[in-house]
C-alpha cells in the first residue's frame, strides 16, 4: 500500500489497517527505523492503560526528574 507524506509531514494510516489493528484517535504507536524502513507498532490497550495509571502514582523518593537523569547517566557511563 502506498501513502503520501502530507505538507505537514504526516501520513494517514489507511482505514482498513486502522480497523484491523483497532487503532483510534489517541492510540499510541512505537516508531522505529531499520535501515531504510520506518516501522510503526501499536502499543496496545494494556500499555496505554499502564501509562494512564502510572500518571497517578507518586514516587517513593524525593528526587527530581533532573536528579534521576543524573543518576541514570552515572550508572550507564
């Protein structure tokens, strides 16, 4: 199937594919690049629900996001 990149650099996923994959407005997709291919993978309702629930969980620490980033950077260097 061929789709065209719009003026706003967007593509439309054909209705047949959206229906088969149960994609609706707001559905989350993972986008990756493999050599000269662009791959879109639906994350699924379970993961979307997990993200929604995670927004309401308070951390058990007092670290700011910046402090957490610094700690993570130190661990992976």
